[in-house]
């Protein structure tokens, strides 16, 4: 987006959203469309330069394939993926071959070499773990924010309204243009598609995200900072991870958890935790809780509490959902039972995931068929989405 920013003036600054320790998050407009500009460090000079550029005329000699090679090594190093992943199949996140194919597709028709500025910019971007995550995973998952362009060490991602802890629905549902039960647009379906039904659809998208992050890549993807502000929804109610500074594939997760300890409390890394082996005084490198468990605890429990449901809280399916969410928040293990887990707790996570999926699907069908109101969520056709507690 350099030409639009520096020459044509098509990028317009709006406001600074975040600034701490050099990290900048800026709201802007690019050709009239809202975007978010991000950089981990304020100054381009703060990033390590690409050492190979110290050699004269190297940039002119680097082919696109060379760039794929260097970029793949840097991406794999940034994501903490081990050498032995190189020949594994079935995963986009962990496979060197998959990464090379992804980059190769983008560069297939490029026959000219890269300029020194392009290579220096690429290197500054690859030193930002969040950019690397988003850039690699956007071709593999609908549940991460899309990278739209970059210039220097700043990159642009799609503008989405983040969740808020003070909003009872977490997301601003009035901004979503979703179709109603009869295929009507959102405006025409306000009386028929309640905000509660929209919340059920968003909850199903959270379950879909958890399943894909547990199963789609060579290694599980762990989210260690799960809070409303780190997620957003698109207009089709797809849940999107918009802040992945604290997301780690399994090998890096194990390295982080494998620390000295004197109790289980020493084995907590934000929302990711393991147990302390008191004989060895060492934390287990295997995470004991899961993405699903933390989402149930921090997002689903407030959503489906009897307080918010009002008179609807006593309905059989709502009671069943509340019980399932409570059980989910107490069930350790992930969605899939993996060999390295020894069979143990993984199955419990898979079972509760399926239960939640079934209950939410039934609630959605029941709500669509009956056109019920949404308890405390609805009053005289008005959707409350900014209730402060």
C-alpha cells in the first residue's frame, strides 16, 4: 500500500487506538474503506535488518524462490516450529512444505528480483509474530483477521468492531447485517431474528473456531489471552481472532509451560496452565486446560446466565445449555483426544464440544420456528446491546 500512502494520498489517518511500549494500532481509511494499521515497534530502525543485504548487490541476485526460502525459515522460527515438522503432512501451520507452497503461490508469476527496500520491509514484518500468524493463517482459516496490505513495518488488517466486556452481548449486534429466518435482510427481520438467536450463531462460530484451531494444523493452536476485546465478528457472524499476540502452536506452548515450580500456581501462563510435578519441581509441558474450557468460562457463562435470560432461563433447553457450559468450564483437555495425551482427558473435551454444538443448534432451530422473544435481550422489538454493569 506504499504508493497509496506516500504518493497518491489514499490512506487517511483517523485516530490512534493503542500505543504502549512502541506498539501502535491506528484506525485509518484506505480508499474510503476503514482499516486498522498495526506495528509492533514504532520505528523501522528498531527491527533487525536482513543480514544478507549487507553484501553488495545481493538483493538483485535473490530470486523469488530464495525469498520463499528465507521467509519460510523466519516464519518457522517465529512460530516456534521444530525442524522435524518439515516432512509432516496434514498441517498448514506446522509444515515447512505448506508454508513454501503458500508463499510460492503468491510469487508464482513474479519474474523480477526484489528491491532492497522490499526485502527490508518484508524482514521487518516477519519479526512481528502477530503479522506472521495472521499472514500465514488467513489462507487456512476464516477465523483470523485478514491482512489487506503493508508498507514498511506497518501492515493493514480488516476493520472489525472488537468485543467489549461491558456489552452484555459482547459484540455490537446492531452493526451486523445478517439475514433473517425467512431470508430477509437484517432490518426487515428485527422482530423475527432476536439478538439471542444471533448470540447462538456466534457461539456456534466460537465452537467452529475451537475445532479448527485444535485439528486443522500439524500442531494445536493455543489461545492464551481469551477476552472479548481480542475477538470480533464479521457481518455473517463469523468469530474472528483479531489479537493473536498470545497465540502459540504446541511446540512453543510446551517450551513456555516447561518451567520450575513449587505449586500449580507457578504453572499458569495467562489463560494457559499446566500442573506442577512436585517431585521434579517442574511444570508439565502439556497444557491442562483448553481453548474451549476458557471460552466457556469467560464468554459462554456470562452470555447464558439466568440473569440475562430472564423468564426464559427456566426453559428446558436453556437449563441444559447452562449445565453444559458449567461442565465445559470445568472439563480439562481439548476437543480432540490425541495420542500424546495418553487417551485421558481429551475425550471429555470432545464430548462437551459435541453437546454444546447439539444444544445450540436445537435452540437456534426452536427460536427460528417459534419466533420467540429473547428474554432480557429483547424488549418491545428493541435490541439492547450496550447495557453497562
